């Protein structure tokens, strides 16, 4: 990852584009300043020895890949907390981690769902711990197997029934593992 090279075929395609590649990049990022900041962050993290692979991922077991991705994710998180705006790291974290991050669902689904669907009181209770990774969340809509082994909470979408009447699909905050030792729990409704 340290010697970041652009594929020669990609360079050729960009040179033959019928549009200004830099202009499109700036548009997709939001503006030139945001593109410059993204590139600065990418450089900072691509050259960080802690996210370099000492052994090619092809030679690792599934468990080793998971453990390494988790270690890298936590390193990136802690480094991001040193930034003026820690959330800006979310825009490049997936690019830095070549393997899937065990924390992607936490940042891409769990936190935005809390921000968008929880009441102010619920956000005050759960968001600080989620943002500081004191709780790790998942998002379970149809396949409960997707909660994996990283999360200790999940937002579960399910039909709400009271007194035999269906009130439609609602999100429920469910603790699935202990916060102390990460052991699986009997499911308990939190919200």
C-alpha cells in the first residue's frame, strides 16, 4: 500500500476521456478544496506503516484477515480522532482498507440510522457511545446472520405488533452481546 501506483490502463483511459477528469473528480468530491483534503488524508494513511500488510492477504486465513482488518480499522479510528473533523476519515477509510472492515456497517449503517431514526433522547443515550466505539453496531433487516462477530448491538427492522394489531416496520435497538466480555446474550429490547 505504501507505494501507491496507478494502473497504466487506467491512466490511458483517463487521458482519452471526453471530459475533464480533474473537473469531474472535484465535482464528485464537492469542490477542489475537498478533493485536495481527501488526497492529503489518503497520503497520510496510505503511508502509515500500521496499515501496511507484512504478509499478502492471499496467504492469510479468514480469521487472520478479520483480525488484521479489525486492527487496521481501530488504528484508523484512533488516528481519525486526532483530526479536526474525525468524520472526514469515513470518506476514505474503505479505500485504505483493501479487505472489508468489520466496522464498515457500524459507521455506514448503524450510526446514520441512529442519527436519522432515533428520537433526541435516544440519540443522547446511544450516539456518544457509538461514535466513541464504546458500542459497536450492526444493521439487521432481513438476515440476522449479518450481525457477525464484531457488533454488540444491532438495529433490527421488524414488524411491530401490539394487542394483535400490526403497526408496520419499525427499527428496534437490540443488545446482542455483553459490553463487558462480548459474549452473546439473550436478545433484549433497548429502545
